[in-house]
């Protein structure tokens, strides 16, 4: 009976934080972004003509689907290793989809991590382990994004990397700098909290959020400090092989995610290796910029900025909208659809258990 009450409580918590309007707004913003792109396509200088597919275009179409699947398989594999428990494929898939869904319906800076603990715990993982898994996954994602930038700079000249964006080039540059510095600071705090001294970090967080204008966030910040301390205890004795699996699966999540757009472009316009590398790098820049975008999942802004960052590799009129739609379908709207299907089933026990309690 106590377990049933806990399920009802967590279900109510999730349901109260995910409302139908949170699904409608991303779709609406996305449609506005696509509408703007259509209008701009009709008024650009690219000669009008029928769309022409590249030779062996079907290979790239298959790779789009394959990389979409591998992206999620990498995430599911990371969850399985972190859990240390024999979760089934269905459970791993459900956690992965619900996490990405909540990330898709919240602003990029907020993400879906706050609810991932509930999703993991409901699959039979103890709450302490679910908390450490969530914090560790966040740390791995953030440190990958921080370390990828200097690696890209070793292969791509700085001037070429930041020449995209048209009239908004300098705006994107400053947005990237702000987003990257925020990630760097966050990674540093996570590293201190997980691997060095979580007690000192808790004191620092308590001091920072004691100021009047930050006081309303103090409770959430202190909970984060407690979660970091729990994470440190859980992973302190993990092996080298464990960390290697974590690193490779994290690289798979983000690497396959970025390569989807490359393959979508190559359906219409094959690119050399240098062009593929540049597309990959500019998607990374786009991902950092979208971090500070206020709309859920960067919806609307991401579609428009995609053309600004990668438009030079799209050479056929009206192909921009198709390529962008393929990219967003596989990296964003796919999760909205999955969440709409899975979340009601996941919450279904709430009404059943509530009736059971009322009867008793």
C-alpha cells in the first residue's frame, strides 16, 4: 500500500509539471520557424527548379534512420551501465524517451534532468542510485560539450567556424560565448561536487543563494548539492572500464545526433570530408547557442538558425525546409511523438491506484 501511495504521489508530481500546453507551444513555435523558412526560400536568389536527389541518396536516407537509432541505443546503453541492474530493453527505452520528451517540452537551459530521477526510480532502481545516475549523466553530457570545442579547433580554423549566421553572425558568437562559459562553470561545479569535495561545494552554493535576489532558488540549489554528494558516494569505486563505457556511450549520443543533419544534407548535396566536418562543428555551435534560447527545446529558433549556420551547404531551392524538417523530426519531434504515446501509459497507474485508495 505504501508503494502504491508513492507511485500516486510521483505521478501527480510529473503530471503537474507536464501540461498539454507544454506540447502545443513547441509545435507552434516550430511551425512559425518553418513558415518563416518557407517565406525566405521563396525570396532567395537560388534558381527555381525541380529538386534533384544525389546519387545513392537512399544510402544517406538509411544512415539518417540508423544514426537516429544508434543515438538512442547509446543513451540506453549508458543507462544500463550506470544502473548496474538488469533493466529490460523496454524499461531502458521508456526512460530514454521520457527523459528526451521532458527535455523537448522545457527550455533548453532547464532540460529534463529534474524528472529523470522519477522515471528511473519507477523502473525499480533505488532512489539514491537514480539520483546519482541523473547527476552523472548530466556531468558526462556537459563535459563532452565543453571538451569538444578545443578538439574541433584543432581541425577547423576559428575564422571559418564562426563565419556562419549572416547578419546575426556576431550575435551568434556572443551567444555561443555566453553558453559555453555557462557550461564551463557548471562542469567545474559538478566536478568539484562529484570528485573533490561535495561538502565545500554545498557551502559555496548555500552562500551564493543566500543573497536576497537568489533566495527563492535556494531550496533547489541545496537539493542539487545533496544529489552531488549522493552521486559521489555511489560512483567513488567504479572501475576504469566503467568510465570508458560511459565516455564512449556519451560520445555516441552526441556524435550520432550531429551526424543526422550531415546525412540529411547529403541526400540532396554530397559533401567532402572537410564539408562534413564543418557541418558537424557548426551543429555543435548551434547546440550551444540553443542552450540560452527561451523556447522549449529551442523550437522555432533552431529551425531558423539551422539555415543560417548550414545554409551554404544547401544548394537547391526549397531543399532547406526538407532538410531542416528531417533533422528536427529525428532529433526533436520524434521525442514529442514518443512522449505523447508513452507518458499517458506511464501515468496510467495513477488513476487506477487513486480509485483503489478511495475504495479502501
